[in-house]
C-alpha cells in the first residue's frame, strides 16, 4: 500500500489521501492497513480517503465497496471516492455514493489542478487571461505560439510539432514535439507534461534535447524548471 | 450529394494508389457511382493499377485546360458498373493542377457521382495540397513504421488547416486511418509498430488493417484492384474497410499472425 496526497483547486484547497489497494479478499489486506495506521494514528484519524483501484480487479460489487468502506471506517478513515476504476467498479462505487476521481500518476507524486473543460475552438485565445487553449492534437509540422501568456494543450503534441509560450506550457497528453516556455525571457516559466517524451525543451533560451534527458524522466509525467540557470526535470508534479 | 474522399499519406510507397483503386472498386461494387482521379501528375500510375492504361486518350490536365471535356477523358471500367477512372498526364508536372480548373472539374463531377476518390501524390506540396483541398473525408494510409506515422501526422495537420473545409470554417474533414502492409508476425518480433502504437500516436479512428500480402503486388501488376480477388487477405481487408466507411460494423481482422496449417494454428492460439 502506498499513500499519496493530491490537491484539487476549486474555490478552496483540500487534501485527500489515496490508498492504493490490491486484493481486498486477501487477509493480508486488513493487516497491512492496520500496520500503516498504527505507525501514525493521528494522521489518519477522520481523514477522507480515495482508493486507487489500479491494482485491484476483484473489488467489483456493491458489497465489496460497502465492506471496504467499513474496513477504512474501522481504522478511522472516511472513504469518499475511487480512482482508476474500471467501468464495472465505477458503477458499483457510485451505487454506494463514492465519487470518481481523475486518475493520478503511478509513482505517487502530486498532481496539479484538474484539467479545464475542453473548449471546442481549436485556436481560441482567451482574451481575459491571455492563456491559449488548444484542445486538438498538435500535429507534426505545426507551430503554436501563445504570445504574452500560457499555453494549455488538452491533447498530445506530436513529434515534429513546436509549441511556444511566453509563459508556462501545460500539456495534458503526451508531449513528443518541442516545447519552448518563457520564450520572451521569463526565467520562472515551466513546462508540464502528463507524458513527457519531448524532442526538445527550452525555458528562457536554455534548452535540453531528448538525448540529454535522463531516460528515467521520459514516458511519464514531468515538469521542467529553470533552477540556478540550469534546466531541471522533475518527475510528476513534485514541489520544485 | 457527392462525397469527395482523398487518399493521402505524406510518405510515398505506402499504398495510396492501391487503396484508391480498392476503395473505388469497393464503393462501385456496392452500387455507388464512383470516379477515381489520379492527382499524381507526371507519375501516372492509377491507370496501370486499374488496368486501363491502354485506353487513355485525354487526361485530367486536358480537362483542366479545356482541351477536352469530362466525357472524353473519363474511362469506364470494364469489370464494374458505376466505376470510372480519371487518369492524369504523364508528361506534365504538378503545376498543371491549376486551382480554378480543378475547382471546375470537381464541381462538374459532383453533379454526376456519389463518390469522388482523389488519389493524392506523396509529399506535402502543390499536388498533395490540391488533392486534399476538396475533401469531405480523408483516408490516411499509414505503414506501421515511424517515418510513415510521422508523415501521416503531418498530413492530418494539413487537412485541418489547408483543406477547403478548414478555409471556409465548415465541419472538419472526416479522418480515417488505414494501416497498410501490416505484418502481425513482425509486430510480435518488435520490428513493426503495433496497431495500438499507431492509434495512440495519431489519435484518428481506425478504418481498417490491410495485411502485408503478395497478392497486392500481383494485383497491381495485372491491373486488377485487389478487392476483386476474394482469395486475397488484403482484398478481404479492403472490403471490410469499405464496409466500415459506409457505416457497417465489421470485426477488425488480420491483427494476429495468420494461422498456417492446423498445428501452427493451435500453437499460435496457445501462445496468444
């Protein structure tokens, strides 16, 4: 079992614990849970909890979820929702009033605020925020520049495509092309990608090509920041 | 209302002309009046694949220039009712595809035909841009290898920005991915990208998988669209793809290695 804190920003900030569960029918399950709780009982008292069902296939019925709720309750936790549930699990979970949360990252890192609803217009520049939202895949050979603001892409950026922003870049999909943030020189700009496979990343003129990126940072969520004049790749949404 | 379909890929040699011929034949066999146009000016191939190379008098460029009318240039297929071939010129180059001339020809064809299939040349230059300009739907022909996938990605981007529908801000061109020359054996060995890999990269709905097959080469050499060969796996796969294109549900075949003989079949299944 691993724990994970995820924060959602929506008029307020609240922290949820995520309990990743395996086989719920395994007697070891309750024991493991008990051990974890025993280590820091105060931490878990009354805590709202989301269960991550990524590794759990046998928890499929309303009865399973009711039992799970009771087990967690016994250890002082309040089950509020599920994550990474398959459709069958989702149906059973919603029957016992559990909310469905968007899937987080496998490595137990933090996750940023939820994605914004996808806008229909592919190239609309939000006049108020100067943030540009792209909801279509950015194809090879395409170049997109968010002048004077951030760029949010709610799809994948293909190899051979180039996305540029004077501010931050967020890609809620695979980033396979080039991403250039802080194009006007903003050294605090960052690049976030849900799946980081970039050909090249650059912030305020400093750049890294794919070849120079450690393989362990690739093919997973990552952010790129300029720290002490060096480009640093941070796995997931971790604090940097 | 006529529907214009461009068969395109960016990369050359992936099977655009074979696909254009198969699609045109498949749609005509289903009773739709269909014409297939060769946009590959200077590298005329469609007439060969359709087996009508010895009947070409006037071509697409003649009609664009007003030297001949449509009826003089269209070649009626001898095997399939409702199927017409519109060959191109071998002696001219792509610059002969003048915008207003092509517009006029397309408008005229739209009055007469249910489907107009545009066999695009490779590349992303004038020839390919002209071929895709009028498209209502695109069949993006892709081989399971990285360079082909990247070129397809590029052409999908161009469809979304340079087609008539994009210019006029109409409903975007319908996109269909057709994976050709697919060899499940080689996918298993890791020598080719899998269907899932390609779908993930391109994020375009999959219309069909055409297995790598010797019958394709034989068919194009003898001038017979492969879809007319019921003994050919590729022909059957094209038939499925055409059926899906017109809205039928068909199981996606040819994703797994072919079973050769009884024993191999059992081993194959046990392994999968």
